[in-house]
C-alpha cells in the first residue's frame, strides 16, 4: 500500500517547508502526534487496526508520504486498487467507519467507483485520478508538496507490535460500534418498507392493494385517479421499494409541480430508507450529485437511485440530458399531480420509461377536456384505478364533513365588470373556435383569469366573513382560501390596493384570531413553521392563496372558509380534500362556501349571463352537498337565495353552464 496523508499548514509553515528549514521540525511534530495516537489506542478495535498497520510496515508492505498545501490542506479522498493483472478500480469519496456514516437512516455518504474494465467510463473519470495519484507520489503536483515520512515514524509503528512476529489474526475481527448485519441485510439495505407509518403499523389499505394489482395487470403503466388523501405517495413508494428488493436496477424519478410538494415527498421517502437527489432550487445544489449517482448506476456500482424533481427543472436542458442517460428499461417514472403534464409541450419532456410509469392525480382532467385526456393517456397510459371522495369517506379514509353556503352579492361596479368580461369571453371563444390560433388562446385565458379573480375578490365576501365571525367563536385549525392579489377593479385605480389575503387577515385579527398566511411569497422554511404552528394550535387560522391546493398535507385542518373557489372542478375537489384528511381527535370537518350571486336588479338586466353564472356555481354546491352530512341544509340555503331572484329551482337543470371555463387553467 502507498498511503498519502494530508496535513494543514499556515502560510509561515509553508514558506519554512519550501525553504527546507522547517521540514525536519514539522516531521518531528508529526512523529510526536503519532506517538500520542499510539498511546491513546485503548479500544479493541483501534488496537487491532494499528496491529495490522505495524505488521504491514514490518513486511515492507506500506509506504507513507505526507502532502502539504499552501494556505489550506490536501484533503482529497481517492483510492486506486490494482490487481495482479493490472486491472484497476478507482474510487472517490469516503465514509468514516461509524454508525452515523454507514446507517442509511443517518448521514448521507457516497462513493463514486470507476473500474478499468469499463473503458468508456474509466478513461474519462477514473484514469485522471489514477494519474493524479502518481503525480502526487512523485511530488510533481502543482501547489502540493509531497514528502516521505522519516524512518522514526515507521520505527514508532514497529514498536507498537513489540516482539510479535506472526501476522495479525483477522478471522476474529472485532465488530464495529454497531452490528453491521442488523442494518445491512437484504431486508433493510437501501429502500425498505417502514414498520410504522403515521403512528400505526405500516400496511397498504385495500384500495391501494387493488390499485397496484390493476397497475401490474396493465404492464406497470397507468394513471391512479385516487381521491386527495387516499395515499398515492405511499402507494408509489411501496411499489418502487418492492422492485428494489427484487434486486432490479431502478432509477426512481418523481416529478412534482411545486417545491413545497417536492420537500414533502423527500420527507416521506426518508421513512422508506431513501435519500433522493433533490433536483430543485439552484442547479449547483443538485447537478453534481445527480451526475455522480447516475454514473455509479450506469457503472453498475449501484442498483438504486432516487430523484425528486420539480416540473420547471424537469423541463430544463441540464436535467433532460441526465434523463436521457438512464436506460428506459431501468427508469421508474412517477408524475405526481400529473394533470400538469396535459399540455402538448410535455410530450418530449416526460421520459419514455418503458417498464414503470405511474401518473398520480385526484382529477387527471376536468370534465370535457378531451385534449388533456388524450395527451395524458399518451404519456402515462389510461386511468387504471379510481377511488372517489365518496369511497374514501365511506371507508373512513377521509373524515365526513358538514357543508353550508354563504351568499355574497355583487356591488354595482363588480356586476358591470362581470357582465362586460363575460360578453367579451363569449366573443373570444367564438373567435378561437373558428381559428384556434395560440395567440388568441392566450388572450382568452387572460380574460377568463381576470373574471375568476373578480369572483374571488368580491368586496361583499369579506363583509359576509365578518358577519360570520361575529357569531363564531375563535376556532383553531381553520383554513381560509382567499382570492389572488388585490380586487382587480380597485387595483386598476390604486396600485397599492390591499391584497385579499391581507383584508382577510385583518378581519380575523379584529375578532381576536391568531392568523398567518401561506402564499407563494413565504420561504419554504417559514411556510413549514407556519403550518407547524397551525397543527399545534399556536395559531388559529391560515389564510392561503392557491399554494395549498395540491398535494400539501395539513390533516389537522377541521374548518374551511372558501372565499375564493373557482368553477374549476379540479380546484374545488383539491380544496375540499385538503380539509378531509384524518387526524387524531378529528371526527368531522366543516366547510363554508361563499357563493357569488347577483342582486334581483342585476339579474333582470342580464338574465342569460347571470343564468350561466348561477348554474355553474350550482354544480359545485350540488357536488359538495351530496357527500356532506347535511345535504338538505345547503339546498335550502341556496333556494332561499335564488328565490329572491324569482327563480324556480326546477329551472336550473335546463340552464347552460359556462362553456368557456374549460379555458381557465
């Protein structure tokens, strides 16, 4: 063995060593350090290690050099192993021999390994390290001084052995600080199923077992349309872990729309013994590690790699290059909230995982979205398993809920703007159908979005909220969904118009509520702290804007005020699911839906436009009421509100819905 040990030097030390005047003094200090180490060697483990080292000196099997670097330290971690036939293995990286370093649940440690019998890899990555070591040994490396240790150093090691002549007995090598077999048998090495999850013994629920059987029957491809809270994350990690246990080489790539969801995946994956590459944030934080792990995988030094990536990074050139280096037959691709991949642009960006593909979404496509359905089916395969909200409530996977509506009227300028936008949207829809120009679609979507923001910002919604708060006690674990930005009409005249979320927080605070916000403006760490405070009751309520719509777990939520809920089927299904997750001590949830309605005068002036608006709200009301514990109450409240407009309830079934809502993404 040829061993190079780095040692730090100050600027003065470096100058002295370079001139030759300080080298002898430095070597003497290193010899004293070795003596001290030998004297401290008291444990069975350290004695055995030093016994082996001294035997190598005695048999001329060990040479040692020290490497010094100016103003720093030679701290490279490489090794070159050569056999009798000149085959070489070069490794880079290290892990100290401790439980923290070696247990998969502790530190993250890794090696890169380059064998010479894979010439295309070795020539590019391994040989530079091998050649670099030879330069270091010959003292020709720039800015590094490599010197042999003095003979006194070897003599100190030889004295450690005393009069022993026989080689050390390695057959009874003392164990490490922990029993390696406990942690590295086939049941626990790498990905593994947890023993407990959520405070209960781990196991799949019947609907999850059924979904995996259908996925297997469909050649391991397809979309799981499972209700929010039905365990889509667990289901996919369970499947990947099972294949890993069968020693199948797998690169698991999980793509998600948002960083907050990516972080949540990473936390759950820890429970499955996975330490994924976190491909989000700045490129410098993930690119090098991803390259190294995939290189090890291609070199067959590893049979497992896991990556969590956000969609923006997934679409990047740098990440796509790494994806293309993975053999399609070894790729296990999971698209969480896969409806985000329904646009045509994703066709060339979702990898062709030929063996394992899995799309996850409670609502893969909105009703009537034939193009979205076709695009997603082409990427992931068909929907092969469904589990509705009704199923989840009936089987107590989600908790039951009560539902009430709070009618909110338009003010005069809001009604005028709604009518104007609706007429304009109708015209734009006709133009786009006649000529589906992408530029026209952008204008149409922007106009639909403006009208949606108007509906979520009605001034009367905040007034009605304050009326509700007058008679409602301060209630912990309350979630309020607010409209985006400021009121669009107010913002047009006042660039500093107060945002809807700030108005809501002000109203709650005036009634003594402890409230925080969760929006796109809060940093991830701050958001996690807010939700932790929400869970433990430090704050009573969270006012949110869209960011909690998809995937994020807040099971402690028991009450929800929907001040902004668009007519998008996906959005209101997701928001309802946020409230219904099971939590200790939570027996029923409560949802209050703030419904925009015109006054009688406004209705009579533009009956056809308002009929569409009311009919579209009714779709959500009926769906929410149908699965609630009090379906008749919501219907009664709605009929009371529409009676003021001189509308009979039997008229609704024949009223048109807002066709252009399909353009609101």
